[in-house]
């Protein structure tokens, strides 16, 4: 009888050790999954940060190009306006000279 009790106790103990070992393995798998997920999230954050920086650089380049284009348009407009004004002055001077020569 004592032998049977010892055997039951030993089996029960072995079952508990097996359960604890299985639970430990499950927890270690969860830890490994969390570590992998953290690694994946860090990679995603790095990729998104890189994309953001690229978009920011593109925006800066486009803004600079737009501002340069606006400046060139203004310069062209003022140049055109000045030339148009000068042509008007020359036409008036020509008309005045023609009147004087008649």
C-alpha cells in the first residue's frame, strides 16, 4: 500500500512538473513573440520615419521651386511692364519729333 501511495505521489509530482514545464515553454514562446513583434514595430517606425523625412525633403524642394518660379514670374512681369512703358515713351517721342519736323 505504501508503495502505491509513493507511486501515486511520484506520478502526481511528475504531472505537476510536466505542467509547469509546459507552462514555462508557453510563456517563453509568448516572450519570443513579443520580442519579435517589438523588433517588427521598431523596423516599421524606422521605415515610417525615413519615409516622413523623404516626404519632408520633397516638400521643401517643391516649396523652394514654387517660390523660385514665383520670383521669376515677378521679375518677368516687372521687366515686361518696364519695357512696355519705355516703348510707350519712345512712341510719344517719335510722334513729338514728327510733329516738330512737319
